[in-house]
C-alpha cells in the first residue's frame, strides 16, 4: 500500500503493509465526494475533493481490502503534478487527468476554489420579503379573472380553500428545511429518505416546476405591455400568445433577469425589497379604489348565483384558475435556506408568514374584482366573462370605470410585479440545479461559483430552458396548468419525507417540529394529489412526458458514470413509478381538464383518498434502511455548515 505525505512541499513515498482501509467521509465538513468512472469491470475509483487546503485521493479495488491515500497540501500540488503527471498541467486549482499505476483517474469536477461557498446574507425579514415577492407575480394580474370565470363569486371560497391547503403542505417543509438548511432543499430532501433514484425524479419535477416560472412572468409582462405595443402578442384561439417580435422581447427579458442575478446578490436584495414594498402598496390602492368607486354587491348573487358551477368550479379554480399557482412562492424559503441567517427561525417565518399575508391580499383583490364588474360583461354568465380590455383584466376594469390614472398605475405594476417574481425564481431555481449537482444528478460543473459566490452555469441553463418553454407552452393559463401540476407533485415529497424521517431519525434535532406530524402529513399528501388531479388530464399528460424525458436523462447520465443499480437505490424508487403511473391513470379516467369522465365528480375524492393512502404506505415502506439512511443524513448534517459561509 502506498501513502504520499507532504512536508515543506516535498512529497515522499512510504510503504506500509499494516495500514487499515480508511472509510470515505464523502460529506464531511471539508469534503465533497465525486463518483468516479469504473475501471474495467471490477475496479471503482473515487476522489473526494477537499476544500480546506488539501486533496484526499481514495482508491478501492475489487476485494475492497487495499487503500491508496494521498494527502497533498495545496501549496505543493503544483510541483508534485508538474514532476509526476505532466498531463494535468501546472495550475494548482485545475486538475483534469493524471495516471497512477497505469490506471487513469478522471476528475469530473474542476476549478474548485477554497472560497466556493454560498454566502449567508439573507436576514429573516429579507427571506420573508423574497417569498412574498415571489408570490406577488403575475398571479394577481390574471388569477382573480380566471378564478371568477371558473367559479363565479365562489372564487372567494376557492382562495380560502387553496391557501389553506397549501398552508398544510407548507408546514411539512417548515420542519424539513430547518433540519436540513441546504441549497435547493426541495430537490435534495427526498434523497435523504429514499436514495438517489427517487431523489432525482422528484428533484427533476421540482426543477421543471421552477424553471417554468420566469417564462410565465415574462409572458404576463409582455401581455400587458401589448396594450402599448400590439405586435408583441396575437390572439390564438382563446389565448393571447407571443408573436415573433414578442419572442425577441421575451429573450431580452430572460437575459436581463439572468444578468441581474449574476451581477450581484446585493443588487438582488435591494431590488427585492423595493419591488415588494411597491407591489404591495399598488395592490392595496387598486383594491381599495375599486371597492370605493365601482362596487356592485348584486354581482355576488346574480348571473347564476354565488356558486354557478358548484363545488366542481370551486376546486377547479384552485388549480386551473391560478390560485395554487399564486402560493408557490413559499418554496423560496426552502430553496435559499443555505444562504439564510438563522435558518431555524427565518425559514418557518418565511414559509408560513408569506402564505398567510398573500392569502389576505389576494382575497381582498378578488372581492374588489368581482364587485367592480359591469353587468354587460356578465350577460352570458361567469364562464363567458368578457369585456373591452380584458387582455389586462384590472386595467380594463379601471378604464371602464373612467379611472385613467388607476389604469396607468396598473400597467406600471403589471411590468414590475411579474418581473419581480421572475427575478426571485431565477435565484431560487439556480439553487435547485446547484443542489441537484451536489447530489450527482447533474454534471459537477454546475457547482462552480463565480467570485461573488453565484452559480452562473445554473442560471444559464435555466435561462435557456425557460426560453424554450415559450415554444412548447403557449398562453399564460396553459403554462400555469402545467406548472401547478409539477409544483404540487414536488410538494408531495414534503409529507412523505417527514413521515419517513420520523421513522429513520426519531431522535434527531428538529428546531421546528410539526405537531401531529404523521396525521397532518397524510392529509397534506392527499391535498397534493387532489390539486394535481384538479389540473386536468391535458396538463398531466404533458408533465408525464417531461418526467419520462428526465428518467431517460438520468439513465444515460448514470450510465456514463458506470453506476451500479445498488448505488442509485433503484429498488427504493419502485413505489414512485407506481405512484406517478397511478396518478396519471386516475387523471385520464377522471372528469377534470379533458379526462374521460369515467370517474364522476365526487367519487374522485374517494378514489384519490384511497390511492393516496396506498401510495403513502408504499413510499414509507420503501424507505432506505435505517443504518444507511442515518449515515447519509449524518454526513449531510455535517456538511450543512460547509455549504454556506457567513
């Protein structure tokens, strides 16, 4: 066995036959493990790269009885590699290829720097404002309009139902994200309880749900801006879609949002505070003005009554009317946990506080919208709600009321609100990709940070993917139906992981422990499945296709790393395939959003309840073995402090 040690930058080779094999500390505070490619059919090579001044090289042969370990101080790497392994170059922070005993070890992660850590810069108040800013995007511009078309005046009930259901789900993440305050938590937590394959599939869905958000907000901005520049959009069927000029504008806005995130996190904090305060103030002015000037109480009971579509319309509005979409911003507290000061207090405040505040704000806005509608716009019923200028619902109402100044104010906020929400999502989505790379789901170069500790490659990937979505999904409502289905499935990981971790880590420190956690998590999982089902078959079939693409990518990517099935915990993910397949089948047989209607409305609640209980049982039963899970989770907890620096 050969051991390299360093002294005054001079490496000496020693031989020892009594050295025991040393375990790999793959997630210690100083190390990050990398999966190395197989050498032949039996030899597996690994190399964890350590941040704090040295590199640990670990070799495990077929019999797992011998270990070669090299400790090299950073100051001596240049001389050592220059003299022994010329192919790797002479730069002490760039390692590509080198040869040891005729075996080539390929290091897939390059350009590691000692200061490559995310910075803890977000105070509890700032992380709360970021979450609120993420919620007040385009949802307030279009949500009340589409919710009213779907449920009539009962949209007021839909907001209470949607906000309450999302709050139940959010409580589970308040516990999990304080246990694991890591970057991209929604994408990474499932791996702690169910291993790599499950973790990838759920993080892929979480990434899809987030990467679609900036395009949605950009589309909303351009749709309102088309009042001044009509060539940006055109009417296709019953939806406004982007023209060629609109696509150019969308590309420019996506580039601007990405650049602003890359430029500086400090700029992001300042712009977030200003945007949030401005948006809240404008929305309050709009709601109060509409109630004071043009409120018609009869609108709540005429034209088909308070609930013209019954409970079917009420629950449909939660998913298809944009209500669930409006509350997706609470996830920012989870995704940015590694950059939050005092995450144990800040994260629950951001998650719960943002939902409650925005629920009150949206409910007031919906009340003002319904009351301000004129009789002619409702002559054909709520489902056919239409009036001049409804391409921008609130600005159109203000114009009909003769409130020109309010209309201009709405147009100004219609640009700032969506872009503010998009700006926050560009930030948090990049942390999801960063987290997926940390978990070895994506190539390692996505973990590279620039000098300002910002994951530039993650932002670039998301910007490009977001632009492609303009061609795949047309229209604001089409985009949110796809997004909500992905968001809610990814939220289902919270209840599952909470219950599983209660079994795997019963005595772990939980800064925020959800009372009656198992009962509420079961209810939360049922809620998630209901909201996915309410999105309708047309949206779910597109999501299912996107999931299949992700699975194909995972297989190919792991094949390039020559991973073994047991290393990716495939058998612990079989429940997820059954769950996703079953949910897709129920959606196809249901009556929501283009389904076959074989399962009638009302009975679908019972079917989803039974399906949720069976799926939850299989998920918890398929958890990682306790010893394996606790070892992995302990390493994760050890690495939390090293993931972000103050």
